[in-house]
């Protein structure tokens, strides 16, 4: 997992995700397929092709395995501030919590302890900042944002930010991107072959969103 990096100035969370989508999508597909092949817990077959489209399977009934219901609500609340439901579907609609939950049981097992300890620390921080309350999900969105700004550089937040974006854009069979809402949001077609967006990387606004500066 790469180290956490703050969002570039003047770039919203949703703008960042939209910009990242063009370069993330092919890599996320490859990583997800590799994780499936390497994980002994997964019996899913590789995607097959039908009429030029990918048969990626359905997400199926979504249940939590690693998280309890209370923990899942906290993770979903955090993810919903990373990709909020403002000008389109966000982390909640995409079911990112299920991607994160599944990841901690399979290809991201090594991060489970950090996430679990981070949830405990988050509850403690909430209690200190808001007397009588211990649940992040019970706070207002402005209160949640204030809490998250104080932990942006922690490994816990770094893992959740990366996993939320991954869950928003990865194949639905891995838990997130329910009904391909993430792909639809960034304008990604559901096809078997993708062409590089020539010229996209040269636009100043996209370099700023990805790199925090213009080359």
C-alpha cells in the first residue's frame, strides 16, 4: 500500500476520483484478477467474454464477514466522506464497505489489524471531541470532515482512502462498484478492451488532479 498523500489544492474528492479513474481502471482490473488467482479463499473463475463485453459476474448478496454491523456502519460513514453522494453516486451507493470487508478477509489481510485498531482510535477520538458520543456515523457531515482532517496522514485513513477508491472502480464481483455505478460516473464503458486516452494526461487540470502540479 502506498503512503497517504493529501488531495491537491482546489481539487474536490469527486474531481480527484474522476481524474484518477482514467488511469486506475485497467490497473484495478488486473490487480483484482491477480488477487483472485492468488487467494485460496476465492473460487471465482476469470471473466469470460460475450459479444465483446466482459462477463464479470454479479456481486451477489452482500454481507459483512470481517466487520460487525456497527463496524461496517463506521467504515461506510468514513468512505462516504471520501467519496460523498453529492453530484452523483458515492461510496455508499457503490457498496465500497463490502469491497473493503472482503479485501481484509483475502488480499488485504495484512491491513486488517491497522484498520481494526484505527476503528478503536476513531471511536476514542469521537468521544473526546463530542461528549456522550462514540460513533463516527452519528456525527454530522461537517463534524465527520473535521475528524477526518485530523487523521488524514494516518495509515488507517490512507488504507481506507485507497480502498474506497478501489471499491468504487473495481469489478462488482469483488464487492464494490455496485451495478457499475463507479464506471458509469467516470464514463467508463463496460467492454473487454480499453484504449489509452491520448492527450488526456497532457491537460493541465488532469495533471493537477493526479500529481498536484502541472508538468
